C-alpha cells in the first residue's frame, strides 16, 4: 500500500492531483505521434519513484461518480516537498503536455483529516 506521510523529517509532503481532458491538438496528432509522446511521458513517470514521488494512481473519471468533475482523467501523486512540486509542475510545462491536454491541478500539504475538516469551522482558507 502506498501512503503519503504527513511529515517527512521537517518537510511536509505534498499531495498533487492532475485532472485533464484531451485538447483539440491531441486529436489532430497521428496515432504514431501520440504513441511517441506517451512513451516519453511513461519514461518520466517511471523515473518519479527514484526521485521520491509516490505515484498513488492514474485513472479514468467514471461517469457514474457523484458530482463528477468535468475531467475524464486523473493522476494522484505524493511528492516530497513543495519545492519538488513546483519543479514537477515546470517539467510538465516543459514537456509540451499543455499543448495537448486541458488540465487543472490541485495540490497542497498532506495534513491530518481532522485538522483540515475543523479548519472549515473557522473558514481558514489556503494561504
């Protein structure tokens, strides 16, 4: 089982979630072009574990999901630090990913459930 630790030494680990759909440019690529691009992405993903990233999972967003987000695909990672997450985000941009996919990201420090839920009482928003 993969887990994201609340604290790793003095560094708080980050949860990073990508939600994405195909963009118009993706459908204009040939199957060969799409295959070559995805092989590079897979190679990068396979290298993440060595860099300290837990790849929690990739998935397809079920149409049966209650209050479904309007994105067809998702990826969930636990990254070692906010600095690493920023570098990860820069690498996604540099790969050309956003030329082909419409994506939004969700990310922040891994925290205890009770602490985050109770912060809603005081309406404490992310900084």
